[in-house]
C-alpha cells in the first residue's frame, strides 16, 4: 500500500495545506495500524476463548464472535482516537522525521499569525522548500511483517476454531438438561393439577385443615430447573412441608381411642355396625350409626316401654364406650410417661439446632391438639354415660308406678342430654373424618412429590407420563387413537391389540409371614421413606436423628405391640 | 518581537550580512587561535548578542591571546586589567583626582581602564569581592557611577574575563550575582597533539600571523540588532522556559539529579541569554527561525555557571554540564 506523496510546494499551496494533506495520510495510516493492532489483540483473545470452548468440547458460541467484532471496532476506534494526530502533532512529526529543526511547526504558527515580518516570510518560504522534498508516506509506516501476519492469522484461527464440533459428552449433557427441563415442566404441571384437583374435591371442613393458600404457595415455588439436584431439592422441600403438615394432623391418641371403642362395640350385636364402621375407620358411617342410637321415643307413660328399650340399647353403648375410654386413658398415661422420658432425653441433647427445635415444637402442638380431641371425645363419652345413667334412674322410678310429671320431665331432660352427647360425639367423628381425609390428601400429595423425586433421579417413570387416570381402563377405541372422553390428551398412541409385552411372572413369597392390610402397608412404606430420608440427611445431628427415630417409633407403634408390651410388663410384675 | 515593516529582502540581506561578518571575524581570529573553534564561535556569539564571557582554563591555553585577537579583528578599543588581591575598585572604574588647571584646583573624574570597548579582566578571581563587585554596574548597566556621577560607557562594551580553575590559593570565587552577568562561561580545552604542533608552527616562526581588522564596533552593534529580529515560535520559546525552570530542584519535572545536586537554579537572565544565543545559532545555521536544537546547543554555556550546586553536588564533583544534558533529555 503506497500512498502518493503530497506536493506541498505546489503553486499557491501553503505550509498548512501541505501539513493538512500529510495529516490525512498519517491518520489513514494510523487507522490501518490501529486496525492491525486491534485485530492482533482481539484475535488473540478470541483465539484463547474459542480454544477454551473447543477444548471443553462445546462448540464456540456465536456470542464470542459478536463480542470480538464489537471489541475490534471499539479497540480500533479507541486506538485511533488516542494516536491520531492534529495539525500541530503532524508538523512536529514532520520536523522530527525529516530533521527540519522545528521549521514546520514554526511555519504553521507564522502562517496563522496576523502580523508577520520579513523573517517570518523567509521562514515559511524556507519551510516550503524543504517540504517539497519530503515524502509524507514515510511519516508512518504501514503495518507489515509480524504485525500484519498476526493481524490476519489470529482472527482466521479464531474463526476456524468455531468449526470444531461438539463432543459427544456435551451433546449428551445438553440433551440431558433439555430432558430434565421437560421432565420438570411435566412434573410441575402434574403436581399443580393434582394439588388443584385435591383442593377442589375437598369440602369446607377439609379445606380448613389443608390450608389451600399455603399449599398453592408451595406449588408456585416450584421452578423448572435443568439441574437435577435443584429439582430434587425443591421436591424434597415441598414434600417435607406437606409431610410435616400431614403429621400435624395425625391423631394417634384419638385413633387409639376409636380403635378401643371399635373393639368394645364389635362384641355386642346391638353396636356391631358401629364397631365395624369404627374398625374400618369409616368415621362418617360411624357418625351415622351413632345417630341411630339417639332416643327417639316420646317421653310419655304410653311410650315408656319403647323408651326403655332405646335406653337399654344406649346404655349398653355408653357402657362399652366408657370402658373403651377407661382403657385408653390407662394406656395414654403410660404412653405419656414414656414420651416425657423421651422428651427429657432429647432435652439433654446439646446440639439439636433450630430446625430440630422447630420440628419438636410443631410435633408437640400436634400431640397436644390430638390429645385434646381424644380428651374431648372421652369427656363426651363420660357425659353420655352420665346422661344415660340419669335417664335410667328416671325411668326406673317410672317403672315402679310412681312416675310423676317431674320424673317425666327429668327423663326428658336426661334423654335430651344423652342425645346432645351423641350429637357431639357424631360431630367429633365427622370432624375427625374430615381431618383424616385432609391428612390423606396431604399424604397423597407428598407421595406424589416422592414419586416425582424418584422420576427425577431416574428410578422410575414420571407419575404423570401418559396413561389413563385412576379407575379408567384402556379400550379399543382409545387404543385406536380416538379422542379421550375427558378431553385430556387428544391423541393416544395406537398399538396392535395383544401385541405388547405381558407380565407373566409371579413373585414368590413365603406364606404366612406377610402383614395384610393395604393401609397398614402404605403407612409402613410412608414411615420408612420419611424415616430414611430424614435419617440419611447429612446436615442433621446424630442426637436429633436418634430423637426423631425414637419419636417415629413411638407414634407408629401399633396397639397390638403395646398390648404385647403391657402383657410383658404384667408378666414381669407377676 | 517582530518588525512587520521589514521586507523579506531586507531581512535576507541582514541575515546574510550577519553571517558574513561573523564568518569574517571568526576566520580572522582562527588564523592565530588553533583548535578552539567552538570557544571562538561562542565568544563571537556573545559579542554579537552584547554579552560578556567568562573564560575558564588553565594558564597557557591562549585565553588572553584569544581576547586580544578578537579586539584586533573587530578594531575596537581594548583594555586589559590584571586582577590582583590588592586591586581596588578605583583602579578599574576610575576615581576623582585633584587637578590644577589655569591656576584653579578642582576635582576631575579620572577614567579607569573600564572605559573601553573590550575589557579583558585577566584572572578575575584573584581580586577581592569588593573589587569584583565594581564590575556589577559596569557589566549590567554599561555605566560607571563615581562620587554620585554616572558616566555611560562607550558602545559596544564587552567584558571577557578569565580565571584559572586549578589554583585556589589567594583567589576569591565570583559571587553568584557576578557570575549571572556573564552570558557564557566557556571552558577552554587543552589542545590535542596535532593542534599543539600547529600552534608551534604558527607561533614559533619569525613572523607570527598578524590579526587585522575585519569589522568594527558598529558592525557588532548592527549584528546585535539583527539577532534580535529572528522570530521564535511560541512552543519553541516554551522550550526555553521549561529548560530554565527545570534547573530548579523544587520544580515539578526536574530530573532526579537536579533535585539532588542543585541548590539554586538559573535566573531569568539565563533564559534571555539562551534566547539570544539560539537566535544567533539559527542565523549561523542558515535558518530564519529558532529551533529546540539551537536552544540545546547553547544551554550548557548559558547555564553551567548559573546552576549553584549543593554541598552534596560539590562533594560528588558533579559536572553541571551533565545536569544540563539530563534536563535536555527530559524535555525531548
């Protein structure tokens, strides 16, 4: 690249015009030089960046080149602005380069001056004579050699590195992350739908226990992350919240009382239906059965026989219930002493931490609340027993032929009291039914989150991955790709009927050593899962683990085992 | 200071005349003085700028011969004073004496040897400071005041003083005020072997070269006028001011050695001397403007006697010329 040397001594050309022409040439050369330097610097940086991506196995992202272009433009502009020369600097450069002894800068100043004398005129002529002999292209050398080579080579190398393919590991990782996000979105949507479904199907009393706003807030916190660990953390956290909430609704003491009552009531044919309902934990049915025991006959001398029969039936019920309450009270006092010992042992632990303390307080509240419910029911049983006793006394007086109006009034009042007690008991049972239902819903939600964690960990398929809803089997119509009735999933994969793999193997098990009962096995599995997930957490101190372990063992101890323990104790006493 | 009425032709004629006169005097002096062209040129530059020169050198180097040759080449009145410790100021500037004329006695001013055009103050540092100070007014104001009467000296007037840098017994170093009045302080070098042979050839014969007049005192005054008309661009002028400014140790930008070894920097007279001398140098170089190279070339002669070294500088034997070169390098 050669530039035509200016002709500053052209006819009429002043020193300033010559310097200006030289300035343009110099600044163009400086621009090219700045571009070359910037290409070298940015090219080197781009090479390093592209090489690092290539070595890492990821393709070079286009943003690297976009940034490089911006940096190139910026660096070139900055360099050029920093080194470009104005008239004075170019004059000085010419003086220095061609040994004109400050002649050019002096001439430029003299040409700008208003009053000049003979010496100034002579000086400008002298300078013009010298300027005509110089070659302005020699003022700044164009980039060449190493600079030019590096300015071309480094950007080219950086661009060539952009063609380096991605490694298989990176492709797999990217696909895995995309799958994780897709799975997370699917799981989050499924969890949200499931929760909404559970909340929508809950009645008003259940909703009080569920606290739908809090549950929805937990669902809203879920975010579709590409990190499996983050997803597991979110699901585990939400599962822990729901499990804690479900645990707070647990009422083992009340359940024990009801189980005791069921056992007592089942032995009598009059109350066998009620006992059966209680043993099946169908509290709604039990409440209805309890309503059947209300005294319906009028309090009159004509209806005394019918009244007596109702009262006899009710007295039997009250007696059995009172017996159950007494047994439960006796067992509760032993359990409370054990729990107190356990609490005292936990209190001696030095490093339980805030979380453990909070958990203990929450569990303590739940225990207090369920104890209140059990106490309330026991109190209602005692009231019923008292009312029945009064009614029996009143009815006994009437049976001796001395039935006065006051006796009838007393009989009527005691009958109302007995009915009121029955009503309160049935209300308690209904509330317990709602609490249990809410607890079941929360447990289902927690279980769904547990399965979601398993799905994220790759241990099982997504719980929301296709298939029919519970209770809906496949049909030829659906298998043929027709639209589903519920409108969810407009297309189903078509397959050949009877052509898929079938489950033909049957797992063998030792007979006679299994534990029957669907709910019991589910509870055991849930307990085991909660137990293991908590016990295996590395951030929980060993003392807290021991305390929780003991607590979980206590609250999940079956009545049979307690009885066994009692018999052992009795035996030992004997 | 630009003379706008001066035409380029007249300016060119002045410049050519300056160079011609300068070359004529230099060539004439150099017929006798061997091997000291730079000293000769600087002395002539100082005379062209109406400045005084302090010549420093060991005895026998031709300092006195140089001055007498210069006086002969320029054809001006020449006076010589051998400075001794018992020399009195009145012995230099003159005194009032009682004169009887026409039977009447009165005091008349008897002019001293200073009333001349070219005064050679030989071994000036042998006189007492009192006597040295008698030259202060003479050199700066070019006048003499005795008994309340001021008498102007003839023009041109130059003081060319010599001193021996080796002998210190019975000498009185020139005070700073006196030194500052010398435009240049020149060091007269010893001749090389070849130059010494040439000296012997020229002076050992029956008829040593005779120096004849090639210029007059008026020519020197005219040369002084021409020098003052040479223009200088502002940025170049700033080079002088920065140069002088950096001789001061307390100035920002002063080199480290200046900060360490210099006690006092140069005075404004140094800048004036550098400006005048660089103008002269530009004309001699065939240019009509002053360059920074011109300034740098006269900096050492103008500044070496004006930079007062500190005790540490004196103890270390620092050469002021080295400091001047360091300052020049820092300004490039």
